[in-house]
C-alpha cells in the first residue's frame, strides 16, 4: 500500500470514527468512551502523517509505534462500546475490523523498517 493510499485510508477511518461517536448515546458512559475513541481514532491518521515525514528510520519506527498504539486503543474502545451494549454490532464491527487492519499494517511497517533499515 502506498503512503498516499494509507493517508487516505487513515483519514477515512478518522471520519468514520467521528460519525460513529456522534451517533453514540449521550449518557455518561457514551460520552466518556466516545471521547476516548474520538481521540485515539483521529490520532491514527495524524500520527501516520507524522511518520511519513520522519527524519530517520528510527524516527519512522517511533512514529509508527504511535500509529500502532492508537489503532489498538481504538479497537479497545470500540470493543467496550459493543460489549456494553451501547452500539449495535452491525454498526461497530466494520469499524473494529478497520482498526485491526490498520494495526496490522502499522506492525508490518515497523517490522519491515526494523529488518531492512528502510521504510515501507
């Protein structure tokens, strides 16, 4: 996947997270979990953009580590929202799947950069 394609994919993920959070119940749990998801879900793309501008391989690996953490955290908040019954699985499963795929891409990119000394 090219840098530009992944930039667009992470931005699309952020926009879907925004829409998802806007539809959450406005009770205390919905607000708190929604804020957490909003923060982590929108950070995936922002951190990926930063990784694309990394000044060294070590900097790239560090910034992609942030992408990995935020994608994983996003999945956690989505799981909590699903398992607490705050959202229907039909609405949350596609977003959870995408957070998992973005996590896998980040891990793969980090491993490639570590093993080859270059970026993926």
